[in-house]
C-alpha cells in the first residue's frame, strides 16, 4: 500500500493570499499543490466585465493570470522538488494559460510538462441540449426553454479523472477549466493511489478531503464562528494540507509554524459549507456526508474516517450565465439624532422617484443605528444601502440622476458614497446535463490527447437527501430555559448554491444535539430570521457531527450572482442565526460555556 499523499492548498478563491503558493512550495514537504480560483460568482464577474466592455474576446481569452504571477518565480523550486501543481485558474481558456506556462518554462530551461483538462465548455451546444429537454434548472426543475438563446457561458462541472490521467501521463502542472472544487484534490489522490473508477468509498474520501481543502484557510480558522480562540496577533492564517490514505480516510492539518488552528470544529465548518444535503453529489461519486467520523488526532491534526461513497448521478451541473439587465448600489450615511425620521424622509423621497421607473427590483436597507452618547462620528452614523435592478440601462441612470437632485434638499448631514456602481446584471442558471455530453479531454504538451471514460453512474442518485419532518417540540423534556443567543450553544457557517442559501449548524457540546434537532426546525429558522414568505427551509440532521444543515430554498431569488439584496451570497446568514435569541436549556448553556467562543 502506498503512503498517504500530502496535498497542500494555496488558493481558496480568486484574490486569495498571493504568497500562499510560495509558502506551500517552500513549507512542509508535500507532493501536490492545488489552487481553486473558480467560485460561481467569480465566473459572473468575469462575464460582467466582458459585457461591460462589449467584447466577447474578454471572456473567450480569460484565465486568472494572477496564478502565472504566483507560479513563475517558483518554477525552479517546483522542478527541483518534483512537485505537482493542479489548478482551475485556466477558467475559460486553459490552453491559453498552458501556452504561457510552457513559454516561461522553456525560457527558464526547465523540464516541466504542462497538461490541460477541457471539455467543460458546452456553450456551442446549449440550444441543442435545451431542445432535448436537458439543462433544466437544478433548483426549480423548470426547463431552460427560450432562455437558451440568451446564454453567453455554459460550463459543465467535470470530475477529477481527467486530472488523474494527466498526472499518470507525466504532467507536472495541470491546468483545468471548470471542474468540481473537490476534483482538484480527488484527481491527484486517485492518481497517487491508483484507484479504480469503482472504488466508491476511496473516491468519496478524496472528494471529502477536496471539499475541506478547497477554500484554503477556511479549514484552519477562517470564516469560523469560534474565531475568538485564535491568538490575538493573528493576521494571516495558515493554509491547510490533506494527507489522504489509500482507503480514502485522511488527516487535515496545516503548514507548521503558521497561524490558526485545525480542530474538529474548523473541519465541520468547512464540511457543512455550501452543500445541499447529506448526499454530496459529484461526477465521480456520491459522498455520504452522514458517514464521516471526525476526531482530533493531535495538535492541528484532525482525522476523518468512515467515509462511504456510491455511484454518481448520470447528470452533472452546468453553470450557465446570461445578462439580465443592469444593477447598481449606492450608500447613504445618516448621522446623529432623529435617525428614524431621517430614514423615513429619504425613503419617501426615493419612492417619489422610483414610482415612475421600470425597475425589476429596488432595495432600501437601513443598516444598524447610531448609538446614544457617541464618542466619535462613526458611532453616530448608520448606513442606508440602496440597490436597484432594471432591464434598461436608462432606468438605472434616471434613478441615479433623480437621487442626485436630492443632495441639497434632503436630510441634515446628507452624505454618502455617490460614485455608485452601475454594472451589467449577470444571471446564473444551474442546469443539468448528462455527463456523457461532455468530452472530458486531457491534452499533453506534445499535443497528444485522450478522452476520459466516465465512471458507472446511478440514475437514482440525483438527490442530495430527504429533509427531516418536524416533530412536536416538548420544552419540558429539556428542563429550565433561559433566553440567550443561539450562538451560545451552536457554531454556524453559511454560503450560496445557485438560488439557495446553505446554512450549516453544529453543536458546541454533543449534549445539545437532541435539543437542536427538536427545537431548531426549518420552520423555526424561517421565523427567527424573518425570511420572505416564499422561501422554504429544509432541515437535514447530521448526527455524526452533531449538526443540522438548513437549505433556504430560493433565498437569493434566482441566484446569488444576480442577487442585489444585502449579503449577496449569504456569508453572514450563519452569524445572523447565531445572534437570534431563543429559550435555551440552562443545562446546555452551562455545558457549552466557553469564555472565548
């Protein structure tokens, strides 16, 4: 049996810490470096730029050149140490990025082979596939229909077997377009351990490890509700490393000497991030999240075992984008006394402008409030966020021009951020297409290529799991209660998946789990958070991690990419829920008490 493969993450998203690749190359010994750049919203921003420029070449030729700037200085060390590098920074143009890399490698006189993994681009076939009844919405089940004529990007989520094949053929650097985030890790693990496509448990373990590694420092203390336990002088968190065994079990750790921590809670936080149920669907296998066993193995070392997997679905997600009009956001500051009356006046003034405009959406969002006896102007100031969307650019421009006329005839102290952003509004359609529609192709530096065979699929594997049905809640079962924020006894992390918000919650102490499942039903989450009536909340209990996953169906409207309301992609929802006050059993408050959490 081969030893565990050590895989270090150096990017969790476009714009992540630039120096992480250098640190990974020169840090603890590892075998493979992986970098993720392709959040759903990242594609949307690239397309927004292309539409704004009126130049489709901006899209066709785009790759994340920040990766080139990161990797170029490290190429000699990568060659010397025999490291492998895998990244999806190729975005819309993996071959273009590969050409740049090969040119730089040749100029440096190095012997490094660059391969690409392509086949995700289904844009030329969108109308054909839609006419066949494919590309129905993953969120709603609705057919794409005539919308297919407006699609400007359609990229399928490929699995990790193309990456594994590229490494098997001797590639040192693998550049991909759209693959699932977890594939960046699963592919190298499959290559290293020579897994077969039917090693469902092992492959699922690679997917689980990849899901935890994919967002970089979110596995080592970032975006973590227990952050107060970090050292006070922390500025930059360390990036995670996965040690994946042949059976798919693995350890999550981090670069030694780096800041942050790796604990069962930081691993649970990332495990629950942006999933939609206890079955995590991938093109290579279905990961049974409710099978995982998570335990601290040592300082900054968390072992994950018990992994179970099964055959993947016949379909894969296709991220489709189209322009849906225009959007803008503006900020107004309200300062000092009489803030309620000031906000009401601004609201009325804006209503007089918007009532004659053809707007798709308009949001007037007062945020916070001035405190009494402020010690500085910041403490005396609140924010009003104003956002709008319309099909026609002139309607947005008329709104901005109308608001400008209020500058001298509105509230006392009228000020704000008036260089308001007007931009194309990009809409996201998460379609479904048969995996076999994608020509999953590996191309090596010498021009040779190979088509990757698909794993065996399961027609019944197309759902993320069945939500729990709420049961009658008996408060007497849990003893005396006290009003306190939910965050006293739970951690949480939230994010987006298409039009749905994903909100993972887990207990600070295992004794709280039965109460959590009984009390915090989907209906109660809806009520506590004051969600819109049309939003529904599904609850998926996960007893193996003392947690519950809540999926807020339709929370972002059609997608987080096009959402113009506060918290565009739901990063703050978990912390909002933790701030909500509930009647919590006193015994649990005492058990979960932690001076720094």
